[in-house]
C-alpha cells in the first residue's frame, strides 16, 4: 500500500466538520488535507470540487510514480 486516505467526522448539534488527509505511507508525509464544514441535513449532498483542483492535489505527487512515465 502506497497511500492512505484518513478522515474524521465531528458533530456538534446540527453542524458537522469532515476532515480528510491523503498520506504517503512510505514517508508518512501528508500529500493533501482538507476540512469541510457542513450542516447535518446536507451530509449526503456531494461536496463540490472542481476537477482541475483535484488533479492539482493528486497528480503532481503521484505522477512521478507511474511506470513507464506518461
């Protein structure tokens, strides 16, 4: 296993805080981390993330590990 997706959920009344981290298992370093604050009624509503943002977060750390290089 090379990467670990770790997260937590905290609730206070109707407020929720969702935290997620992508961790490189070999180094223990964080590749990406983000916190989302939501209302409990919106828990199953998708969190909007623009595709370029996703690729900026994930592609650079992972791109050097693709063999053969693309």
